[in-house]
């Protein structure tokens, strides 16, 4: 499936434009990363704490209708989860200054009014304390940090140390970019989004390694061509594969985004953004960093 053949696109010649875009995305991502532990971001109950109410209805519950009822009653941020048994429903709400019993009674009244033909009982009411939220924040940040270190060691072992550094920078760039966009869109930060970010990191690494593998193959041929020409040629040689892989992965994530339902809507959005940014960074971030490392100084890169 070679959609493009024998291309001679000067990818590295666009480094000035792409680096400006990437720096802006990284700054936005760093702001988002700093806002999360400070509680300035749109945090879910996983991080901020809150309450969890488990309902048992006599008949099966339509989760979309239930979500609309809560949104109309002022509970727009309610997180709904349905069990394997369709009569059970879990409602999570962010931390509130109100009394737990009063909140459960208010939501119960909403369900009684909106679904009068479907009686229910409240099986349990649980309060998620802020201590648990802070611990989850710390664990999530450590998960991202450990994954970055693992990527550096793996790529440095498989290729060279400079390849490992370039791969980590590109992967870190992708995670921060998606995080920054979510912060800009005021999307809710949850553990599901952390899972998406780690998935994005894995995809970005895979795509970068494919490009690096072709660069290494061409380097082993010991041609006399300039390193800049070698990098551009390597990226062009795997361009068709990159397009096929990225487009098929993007189609799958977009299908989840449009057809997967409200629960995984943000997760699918993060994956879609990650595929786009990951493909971009493999070409416009990782490879130019190798060139910059090889030349050791900026003036040589400026000749592009």
C-alpha cells in the first residue's frame, strides 16, 4: 500500500516553523502539568475527591437519559457508570461543600421526578476524601515519569544514546501537547485520560522507532552523503508506511470518538490528538534533534 513513492520532501528544512509550534505546545503542556497538582485544572473525582452514589432501579436504566436529567438539574459534571446489571447505576460527583445525605436526597428527587415509573433504592453512599485524590495525582505523575525513563533506556540500548534522548524529547513533547490541548479546552482530567496519555507515549515511541530504524539502516551503508540528506531521505522512505499506520489508527480512534459514547469520548479525543501529534513529532521533532546533536551547534542547522 505505497500511497506515495520516491518523494523528496525537505522535511528538516521546515524546522524553524515546527520548532516554534512545538515550543508553544510544550509551554501549554507545562502550564497544564503545573495546574493539576495546584487544583487549577478541571479535575475529576479521581483526583479532586467527591462522592459516589450507587443506585439500584427496578427496571433497566437508559444512561443517556439519566445523564441529561442530571445535567438539567445542575449536575453537569456528574460521572455515570453502568454495571453489567443494567438496573445498577453509579453516580460520581466532584467534592462539594454540601452534606452527603442532602446531595443524595437531591439526586434521588431528580430521578424520582424524571423517571417516576422506575422506582429505586440507594445501595451505598461513599465519600472520596482529598487524601486519596492527592495520592492518585502523585501516582499518575510518577507513571508518566517512569515511562519516559524506560523509553530513554530502551532506545539508548537498541540504538544510541542520542537516539534515546531524541525519542524521549519527542514522546515528552507529545504527552505535553495532548495535555495542554485538554487544559485549553477545559476537559476533565481523569485517570482515563492518564491512560490515554500513556497510550499516546507508546504510539509515539513506536512511530519514532520506525523512522530511527530506517535512519540506522542508511547510516550503516556508510554513504558519503551529508547527514541532513540522509535524514531527509530516511523520512521520505518510510513516509508511505507512516501515512498508512497513522491514518488507520486515527480512523479507529475517531470511530470511538463519534460512536463510542459519552464515557470514552474524551479518551478517544486524546488518542486522536496523540496520533496526529505523534506522527508530527517523529518527522519534525525527533529527526531534527538528531541533526542538531550531530552538528553540535546551531549555526550548522541554520544552513538548512
